[in-house]
């Protein structure tokens, strides 16, 4: 298939495909007249990249998954390098969750302090979001 068909089937743009090619993630074979050609395996590589990016992986983090697929594994996440990327991403997400919980606790404490300083004491939560019209 040509680049436009691959882009359409994958729900992306030809510009994105050329960028992936320039980064060495998506190989392109060339016809005699210089047109890029792709096959179903290339579509699978592209789907793997896009799925990982939807999960928040950086483009370079997808490389071990692509390499795993290229090596003939039916799934791009069964190779040791792919598993290592998963582990790093989970550790990163755990750190973000911890940080968000800290921020939530701080904001909650600020809310309690601010409510306590209100004339007449704290207001019920249902009144906090109400606006005067």
C-alpha cells in the first residue's frame, strides 16, 4: 500500500508517517519510481506506536515495542526491553499519582482553613459551587 492509504487506515497523516520514518520507527520500501510502499506488518507497527502514545508514552519509548514486533514477536510488548519500558512508565505514573495526592491534600487543607475563617463557620459543600444570579 502507498503512504496515503496507510495513513488513512491508521487514522493519521502522511506527514506523521514520514516523521516516523525519519526517526527509524517505520521502514519504507521504495518502488522504482521512488514511491513509498507499506504492508500489513507496517500497519501493525504503526498501530503499536499510536496505542502507546495514546497511553502517554513518548515516541522514543515506543522503539523497543517496534523492535520487538520487527523481530517477529506477535506482540510488541513481550520482549525484555519492552517490559523494562512498561516498568519505567508504571514507576513514573506512580510518582505522578503520589504527587497528585500530595497536592490534593494541600488543596484540601487550604479549603478547610479557608472555610474555618468564613464568618459564621464553614458552609455546606452544596453552597460552595452556587453563584448568585
